C-alpha cells in the first residue's frame, strides 16, 4: 500500500468532507497533501499539483510563504489568543488601523468574526439592528441578486440565491427580495458589458422604489458572482447602486470576501466604481490563506447607533470565541505588508494579461460559450450548444472530467459546474500559467468530446 492510500483509508473512516457527496470517493480518489510550497502542493507519494484555485480562493502569496511564516513564528512566542471582550492586543489594533486606511473612505470601524459566512451574519444583523436602534422597526428585509452566494450559515444562505446550496434549507430561512442579476453572460450579441449592466439596473431601481421602507440593506458581490458560475458584470452597477441606496435610505453591503485583496484588478472591487459601501466584508485572502479570520468594516454613524449606556440594551451583542485571534491578525498584517512592499497590484495586472493571452484560443472553441475575466479571476464556460448557449445538463458533471484530467496532469482545477476557472496565487510564474492553460484546454476538449 502506498502512502497516499494509507492516508485515504484513515480519512474515509473518520472525516466528513465539505461540499462533497462522500459516496463519490468510492471511485474518485482523495488527494492527501503532505506539504505545500509556493503555488505547488505535494501528496504523500511525491506527486505535485499546481494550486490553480488558491485552495478555495484563499491563498494569495503561496503556500509556506517565508514572510508570513516568520511573522507567525514571532507571534507564537508572544500571544496565541486572548478573549476580545474587555481585552485587546497589538495585532488586532494594528490590523484595524491599517484596514481603515486601505478600505474605501468613510469606513472607520472593524468588527471581527471567524470566516466569510460569519461576516455576512454580522453585517445582516448589524444592519437590521441599526435601523431598530434608529426607531425604524419596519425595516426587516434584505435585497439580494439572483445567482448570488454569500455563505452557508442560515442568514448567509437566506441572502444568497444559488439553489444548489439553498433549496434544501428554504423552510429555515428568512424571506428576502431577489432582483435579477446584472450578469453580462446574458447580454445580447454585440452589446457591451456596460450597456447591459446599466439596463439591468432597472430591476434594482424598481425593487428599491417599491420596498425601501421595509428594506435594511442590499447585499452584493462586487463584479464577480464566484460560486454562481463565476458570472461577471461591469463596475457601473456599483456606482448606480450606491446612489440609489443613498436616495432610498438603504444600506449597501459589499461582500468582498472572494473579490477583495486584488482578485479583480484593484485592491478592492468597489474601487473600480469609486464607491464606499456601508459594510465591507473581508475574509479568505485577508490572512493570505493561513488562518480563518473575517472582518466587517463599517461606518462611524453605524457604530454610534449602538454606543449608549448599557441599560438601553442598544449594544451589538454578537461574538465568536476566536474573535480577533492574535495569530490570524498577525498573518493578515504580514499579508498587508507584502501588498505594501511588493507592488502586488501592478504585478497582478501583468499576470492577468498573460492569463488572458494563454486561453485566447478557447474563445473560438465550439463548446466554450464565453471566456471572461476580471483581473486575476478568469472563467471559461462549457456549453452543449454555443450558438444557443444551451448548457450541459448538470447531471453529466462535465466539470468533473476537467478536474480529474487536471489532477492527472498535476494541476488542481475545481470547476464550478461547467465553468472552468483560474484563481491562482499571485506568485505564479508565466510558465506555470501556460501549464495551467494547456491542462484546462485539454480537459475542456476531453469533457466536451461527446457534445
């Protein structure tokens, strides 16, 4: 028995994996990873895999990054964790100060949680509670976009719209108002992204006009609906939405959990529209892929609505045991140091351009409806009929064929349905991008051979 097989056997006897039908592993081997270095993962038999998806979109600067490792080592010698109620520590103070400086203007307060879904829960509760503290108790609802995804805890599921995750739990969820997404995949032939996006805003305008008295906030993934098949839209939507939310007295929650920290070509996606939300949600890349941490960065006026004598019961009584964990905060600070010192955004623009060039030929593939890109996120959508944009039945699991082929070729791709995408660490080399592109093209050819 090889080393991989031994670990797989032990795993399957004890571990229940996320987002997985465990019965698949009767025929689809698990890949046990022994170590990571840069963009590469290595299993227990010594086979290497290029991490083209940043291990679920979290890893920014490679596995075992020496600068983050050093920072964590120092922090370990001082403080691993302390309760953040009634106590504080250096790393969380420094991180909060720096986040306030780099996020859009007007965001002044940082509230910490453990993961992206928890940050969504915090923002939803905080928005609702703000309006309650302001005497507007009729505001109890939220507006979300179709095809959106905000996490898998109950509040986050409720404000999302991907049926695969949400439908089973619908009886447990609060009712929300869904507005048609500005997704530019649906644009007419020859229509620009901006034109289509502007046109689609009419749906949001109408919903706000009809329901603003009841609505706490609109929650949105800026520019890219990642779990919703990597669908994308033009930044003008954010500009129009900010103006409309101000006009109708509704909060704007920007879920930058996946899009933030350079993924879309700017440090934060909201920058491309020149807007500041009322709540910005950050996680995933926040710690460079090292440790779970999330933060809700919000406005001073929202903070002040909770600031009162204890007896008024206006405080925001929400907590997680590991809130503001010192190790996670130190990893986040080391990640921000790399952004500050290495001109990461400019380098990413060059890498993104190379990614685009590496798959340009796939735009003409008979079974690829679209190749789309925002910065360091690139997606290729496989379809049964390109002219009609007829999707493959989900039951055929064409993306799984790409995944299996890529593993054989030493690349970790994990398509979302029939959408193959790249979201690699920012330290990837051009030669590694070319490998990633070749393997994806091979996988797409294989998966669509019987169209």
